[in-house]
């Protein structure tokens, strides 16, 4: 990584102070000189909470759990994520202080998607569960639009969650365990503690959509740039994307920011790199907003 990009380390330190960090990942193609074709690498996103508005990306050559395990060292708090098994060891290590928050929205293993896929085999039960989930999202939308207090949101969500759990437990013996509906019910109940955790804290979200949205630029971009030239190129792209995305969260012009930083960073004192972080740079140049 070029020395001029080490400022990203300071970004990571600030994001690590977040109470909750949403994470997700997506695949990218990478050139490999030893292969006649590209191989698959990964871009991971880590989205800080509103009090720490940083979006940080990391690149790994594969989807090994070593990637998030290393990147999340030092982080203590809630980790809203999908059901990727690579996070399990992080949750199990009590000394790390990372708490799982499961997602109710989309994704290969996420709760609502499971029941959506099961509609073709058990329309009635799937529709009932999806209706419960719709009620939970109505609470979230109204709480956001009306700026409801966390206690009000929790008071409305918890009875719905309790009714949903009772329904799932009542219906589980009536379906085949390996049927789509049976698997959806088993998955939801086995992850129940993590799925309802968002209702315990008003700062937590019902889903992981913030992380998913942060990867849209990567998904669109790879249709244009097609692949990374190397693992080194992937890591550099992750750093630059982190800075651009964080600028966007602060409503800054990324081009103006990067142009100024690249012009000054070679002569900037190493022990004052935090001054070049997007929010600190913005505070010193309030007219730089886009």
C-alpha cells in the first residue's frame, strides 16, 4: 500500500469506536499470473454508526474468516451481519466483546428471504410469517418518521416478535424438517436470540441494509472495471473506496478532498495524519462541502 494512503489506518481506529458496525461482503474478480483466468477475491464493508460516520472497506484474496477476524480486532460492540459462519468464532470469544445482531431483510440465509423462498411449497405459513415481518418493518418506519423514542419502538416490536415465535414453535412439528418451510422455521428459531437483539437497543437496526447499500458502488463498478489487476490492487482500491465513501457520508466532494490530501500528505507530519481524515479535513474547510 502506498505510504500516502496510511491515513486509512486512522479511519479504521475511529470506526472501531462505533457502538455498532454493520458488515457485509461481495465478490470481485482478480487477475492471477499463475492462472489463465481470473480468480475470486472479496471486498468487505464495515459501516460505522451515525456517531462515527465512517465506511471502511477491506480486500481479501478469499472469503476466509481470517479477513474479518483480523480487521475487527480491537472492535467491541454490536456486529449486525448476515449468517456467514466466519463470524461465529468472533462472537464466541467473550474477551473480544462482539455481539451478534442478525438481519431480518434480504440475503442468502437471512430470515425473511428464507420464508419468501418457501412460498412455492407452503404459501399459507410463509405468508403468515411474512405478514409478521411486515408488521415489524411498519414499526421501524413509523418510529423513524415520527422520531419515536426507543422505548416506544421496543414496546411495539416485542409483542409482535413474541407472537411470531409462538407461531413458529407451534407450526414446526407440522412440517417436514427438510422442506423449505421446515428449514426456514428451524433457521429462524435457531437464530432467534440474534434476530430479536435489535429490539433490545434503540440504536440498533432491524436489518443490515446499510452495509448492503455500501456495496452497491462495488457491484456497479465491477461491471466497468471488470477485475482487479492483483491482490495489491484490490487492497489499494479498498483504501481509496473507504475514503470516497466516508467523504460521501460527510456530504463532501471526494475529488476536492483527495486532490488536496495527495498534494499535502508527503510533507504532512506523520504523527498528525488524523488531521487529514475526512471529518477533520472538513471541519478545517467548511466551504469544501459539495
